[in-house]
C-alpha cells in the first residue's frame, strides 16, 4: 500500500491516456500486471497524479487543480469518492479454469465529472 525501497512486493500498472483535460486532469485506462492492494492509487499518487476524490492519497489541493475553472475545480475537489471505476474485470476461475469477464458502464457521477472537465476545457 506504499512504495518502498526494500521489503516490498513488485507491482506493475500499465496505463494509456484516453483523454487529457488540459494539464489538470486525464481519463486513463489501466491494465494491471499484478493485483496489489491500492496499486493504481499508490502508483499514480507516487508519480504526482493522485486520483480525484481519494481520501488517503490526495491529501491536499494539488497545484495543478488551480488551473481548472472554478466550477470544474469545485466538482473535482468535492468528488465524494475515488474517481476509479473497473469497467472491465477478467480473470481465470481458480477452480474451474473458466475465463470470466465482467463489464459495467461508467457510473453517472463519474460521467458528470468527465462532462464538467470537458466543459472546462472548451
């Protein structure tokens, strides 16, 4: 649940930027090579890009958020939960060996956040 120099477990998160909202925010797709606790949150926070709404790793107002117009900044900073969504989750069932895949659309609150960021960019 944190980056360490010694004694930690290896973790790898691959990501692709799907859409940048200026330099203040981005929508990304992550593909996990490992499944460590808080992996995405830790990796992005350690690289200076904590998730919006993250109560643990977003501890203060990021300087980059000051670049957003007031309305978008308020929506982003007041987001009531981690702006993290598992759109697709797949794994091999440990007993049957069957490949399982689950998909779900983006929840309404995250769609509203994305729309506010898009409008601020325009």
